[in-house]
C-alpha cells in the first residue's frame, strides 16, 4: 500500500511596510495615507488627496489635551509633543489659526476686529483690574506719548487714545496668535518679549520708540517726507513682527536701519521711485552747472 505524503500548509509572509515614519519635528505628527488623508491611527480612507499642509501661524505651545485636539479641524495643526515628567501635563506645538490663551488652551477665536476693543475693556470690571490692564498697555508702548484717560480708568467710556492703544494691543496679540488675556500675561511678565517653540525661549524685539525714530529717518531719506501717524504705527508693528518671525524660524533679523529702509520703500513705492528720480535729476543739474 502506497503511503500518502502529508505536506504542511505553507504560510506566505506579508510584504514589509516601507512607509517612512512621520517626522516628529515637523508640524503634524500624523502620517498621510496613499490617498492623501491624514489619520491618527494609520488606518486608510478613500477620500480625495489633501493639499500640502501650510501652517497658519508660527508655533505656539499648548496643552496636549483632547479638548485642544478637538478644537482644530485639521490635526496637522499639531506638531511635536513636548515630553514632561508627568504625561498628563505634556504640551504640543500648535500651528493652527486659532488664538491661544494664557493657560495654553486653544480658543474658538482666530482674530480681533475694531469693535472688540470695547468688549476687551469691559472684561476688566473693577477699578484695579482696569488700571492694571490700561497701565500695562501704557508701559508696553501701546499708548505712545499718551496715557489712559480718566474716563477709561473709571469705566465710563473709552477716549480716542484708549481705543487706539487697545486696538494696537489686539493687533499685536493677534500677530503672535495669542488671545488678549494671553498677550497681556506676556506683557506683564516679559515686557515686549514672547515665547515660541519647544524651549519657551524668548525674543526681545526693538522698542517702539527706537523703531519709530529709525523709520522716521528712513522715510525722510527714501520718501523725502515725515511719515504720517498711521504709517508710523503700521511700520513699527511691521518691524517688530519681522523680528519675531525671523527669531521663531531661527533666522537672523536684518538690522534696524535695513528693516526701516526696506519698510519705507514698501509703504509708498511710487513716492520712493519719484524721490529717487528727483534726486538723480538734481545731481545731473549740479554736474551741468545748473544749466
């Protein structure tokens, strides 16, 4: 009787996954699947590819909580998790558009408008709270050469100088992705410095007085005139914000003189061109002996 040959079922091995791991140092610790979707657990979906991720703002440190994660529609807004001795208190880098408060929580607000100055002022209900708020703004240069009005301090009304100062404050807060309360905390603890990136390092920007003085000289040189008050305010904020952006990306900022000259050219390019042409004609006439 012929014996039967018994063979064991041969198991075929699955092909090795060669997908590279996500870069933990870049925005979004989530791996795009083959269709372009981003999923936290690696499972694949079949929807259309997403465009490349573009951070809405510079990185801010927020609490690594489920509530913060749920606030953002796109999970690629979150970058590297910052480890701590207590995992429940870990933080994460956040690149999304929403503003972050003083406790590291992401708010539902992404910007401030002209009408928000009154609402922010009314948040400080007691005389001491209003005085602290308004005098902090004055100390940080938001009032320029003015000071808080008695009407604002007493809670009765905002004068033009108060509105201008609070709006400058809100513009500055929005520019670094902070809520009003979050930015006020920065001003109280660090003057014109702010925290960014993983280490919480600070960068100190040039004072409003120095930036304004240099921009006035640049405007006289490039445009042939003294800048308007609106141009001065906008240019001071521009120069300071440029320093913040360069620092947050570990780049050297241009010198104050270079930044002021570049800003003067950008603010009124037609006037800058006309001034250059006029100066050139004057030199030609001088060479020709005034003929």
